[in-house]
């Protein structure tokens, strides 16, 4: 989107919703003016955030979603925009003070979308708005059948499987009687489940629909992040494919086994296409890793892992989905599975790509599929045929985060792309027959007005030898206006996951350009345990959190301190979140005085309490091998618990900032509190930034700015003396 349109959208949004302009940015005027050419938290929060995007069936137009935020009003707003397929004539479609989202084309001139929990349509010019639904329950997602006669609606319904319903005469009681595990997930107590509802489309609108999982105490899509991408229609509009983990309580908490189900709308029959009809799961010990249990060592392909995101082929012969092989392993390699509907034959067509399939789409000929995946810390577009012959289509220092067809003819693809130096923008990709030679054309320019005024740091990679003689890729980000003759304070960035790549991602919190703008060199290693370097490298971290991966961190920062003359070895800090926060807590007791300060966000501190406190027990089971009370623990489990950071607090000697959200049910806030309290009891300078209303992430604008200010105040205090 060009500068003037971006400003106009932001102005309309802020004025329409009563939201004031963000600090340092003159939103709503003819130009956006920053107070300096260095990135600030306020400038970061002034940026528009492109979300979903979809091309019209004829490939001539693209509708997409943009989020804007006001720091002063502490809230955000979602609007829908449209452009020609070449990026021209970008304009705003929705001007309401209400957020409008989830746009999808019904035909070349009609767009369906959600507003305040109801389904609406409008034409491609934003006119002829019509409310289709009057649902008693908010609609959270939708997908129309190809013939447009029906639509699947996602709604949340009451669930009392793990938290009992309170007596009717105690309507104001806040207490909860909990009867099983999975009583809370990510950031909420589990009192509802999402279900797909099948509704009829009529001239008067759509009806309430019927629950195709009626009476089932399970969810679809799968919490906490699943959406409408987990549901698809067959091309003849007779079958709905959906994703579900049909388990409750302890069995839900210890298992990653989700399946793909086909619901026949004429018969009402549901079929699980991942497993045989007579499948019986082997007994599982809930206190041990499933790695070596019978469930993961059965004869035949039982699809016992995470199977999600089904998509029917254009010719109706196949259905594809993303598939993990093992139960209990949430970071298993994501493969692309193809299922032939007439025979039930399954094949995996990305086996030669030893990394994850992050998103995919069918080619119009049903003989090819396009997908995106990470290799060597960048995410590019690939192509595979049904024989599993994979070809890389794009190349460059960037991350594609989504891919779809730019029109039914398949001559172009619509990609969402970002990098460490640019938030998500839309790109048109023209596939080439030549490897890595596809044309990539940027067609949206949402934040150009801001980037034009910013001096950004340079990003480059270097390869470092690890202590076991391997080559490790490390990103180096230098400050804007970089002077190679100066020495800069330097940060070791510790990645979370533990198996998430340090790729070319753009974050609105852990933003490397923001760190560089504050005068820091950033050293970001792709240590052991990250995808993009083959399965062996990726899996080496499981059951060994404090082994080679920690040595890799130190190899990266030691190399920078010894070989990069602009790195000040006497002013080093280490920062990280989630597993990165755990890494910081561990390094605090094992860094041999390398670092002058630490920052740990939402990190695990005490692994024994983490084992039972986390809501997804499959994670700690797989990563630790055993419950801490098992007397027959594996050697790996004993090593894991013996190396828990809380046992080495007596070795802590360095200032530390702990950050945690109290609605983080993945890693409970008591972990951060415990680390902070331990540091203070030891007499170590420490601070605790606690967010009562945030989860594993920091999502509210003012909290985000407070996070950034606290983060850099702490670093500056100890590294800029």
C-alpha cells in the first residue's frame, strides 16, 4: 500500500474508533514524521500489520487484512483492504469503528467477512454490505462450500468435561471444581470447545446450522492456535474435512495425536482417514516419554502424530495435510501427506526436504503442490510433485510465512513475506522452471512511509565452528550508522521453542532492528535443536537441554568476541524467551563471567515444578523423558533434572531481569517469580517485570512499550557504563 493510502487508513481507523495517535508518529497527516531515524517502540507500534490475504478467483484482485494499534488508547483495530493483483489501486474497504476480519472471496466480486461475531458480505468496492448471520453464538471462522449452498461456521459451545458446572443457585460463585487435566490451556480456563457447524445459505441469509460433532466432548479446530485452515470442503461440496484431537483429560494433555476426519453431509457419517476403523491404541504410561513406547512403534502407518490442515486437490482425487510421525513430539518434522480418496493410499511427498512444511497449496493441475519451509535460517517457496521430487523456487534472505494461488490458473503465487528488516508484506511469485530463479515482486508497501525515515542495521550471517567440530550458522545484526572502528555492547540472543528456527523473522517485541537501533550488536545463533539443518541437528536437543546446545551458545558469543573487532567482550549480555529464558537461567550459573547482565522472559527455572505445572504434559514428557518421581528414570531424565537452573543459583553472580505473564499457562509465572526471588535472596541485582493480563506473549500496546523500555533500561544500566 502506498504512503498516502497507509496514512489515510490509519487516520480513518484512529478517528473512527476514538483512538488517539501513537507517540512520536503524526498519524493522520499528509506525512508520517518520526522523531529520529532510529527505531523506537512507538514507531514499531505505529506500523500496520498485514495478516491474511486472498486473491479473487480470477486472480485480478487481492483482499487482505491489516491491524493498527494505538498506544494511548491501548487497543487495536482490524480493517480490510483491497488492491489489484499488481499492487496498484490499493484502498481501504472497511471504515467501521468495529474490527472487520477474515475476508474470503465468494466470487470475483463478492467478499465474505466477520464483524462482531457475525458473517457479512460486501462487493469488491466495499458496498452492498449485507449481514448474513444472526447467530446466537459468535462465529469465529467460516468456510463456504464450493457451490456456495452451505457454509461451515466455527462456534464455541459450553464444555464441562474437566471443570464442573456450578450449581444453578450459585450463579455468582467464582470457584471451579476441576476433575481432570486440560482444565486450562495457553491463557484460558477450558470451559468451551470449538465445533464446526454446518449451515444452509439462503436468500434470507444463513441459519444457525447443525453441529457436525454434536455430543462429542472434543474440539475442532484444535486449541490454542487452530483456525479455519484446519477445515476444508471437497470439490463436490458433499464432504467436510476437519482436524480434531478426540481425547479428554489426561489423554488430551499427554498426546499430540490429532487426526483428519471426513464428514459426509448427506449421510452424517464421519470417517477417520488417518487410522484404520478398528484401530486400538496401545497402552501408554502417562509419566514417561512416548519416544520408546509401543504407540510410536506400531506396524503400518497409523498417523499417531500431529495431523492438521487438510486441503482437497482441485480435481477431487486427493486430500493433503501436514503430518508429524510421532505421538507426544510437538516439534517433530512436519511432512506433507497425500491421501488418495478412492484407494486410501497415503504417500509423503516432501521426504527429500529434511525440514518442516510450514504452509502449502495445491497447483491447479492437482499434480504439483507448492509449500514453504526453512533451510539454513531462511524460509523459501518450494514445489513438489506426487512422486516427491522437490524443487526450490525462491531464494533470498527472507521468510515466507504464507503461500496461496494468485488466481485459479496458477501462473503466479501470492506470498506473505518478512525479514529481520521488514514486517510482513505481500509478494507475487512467478514460479520458474529453473531452480531458485522464480520472480518475486513486492506488491504491498504498508509501512514504506516509516521505513523511508529509518536507518536500519545490517544483517549478515557467519558460520562458526562448534565444540564438536560442526558448522553453525549465526546471524550478526549491527547498529544503524555502524562504525567498524568502534566497540559496541553485544547481546547473545537465545531462541525459544526449543525447536523454532532463528530465521529471518520479524517480531513486534523481540525485534533485532530495535536492539540494533539502541546501539547493540546482536549475535543470534542457530544452535543445536533448530530446524533447517536436517533432522539430526534438530532432534539433538530433546532430552539434552543443557548439553551441546548450551555449548553452541557459548561458541557463538566467544567467536564474536574474539573475531569481530567491533564486539566489546567486556560488555556482553544474554537475552531470551521461553526456552531462551530457560537458557538464560542456565547460563547464569555456567557463563564463567562472560556476561554482564541477563534478561529472561517466560523461561523455565525449576524443571521439577515445570513438569507438572505446564498444561501440555506431552511437552515435558518428551523433553525430559520421565516424571521426576519415577525411580527408574533414564539417564537423560536424571541429567535433565540434575541440571535444572534452580539448582545452580549458588553460582549466580550477575544482574538479571526476569519477565513473566501471569496468564502464561505454558510456563507458569511462578517460574519467573522463583528466579527473581532466588536472585534477590542471593543479593544479586534483579528486577521482575510481571504482567497480570498477558500470556506467553505480550500483546497489549502499552504493555508492549513498557516491555521495550524496561528491556533497554536494564541493558543500558549494565552494558553502557
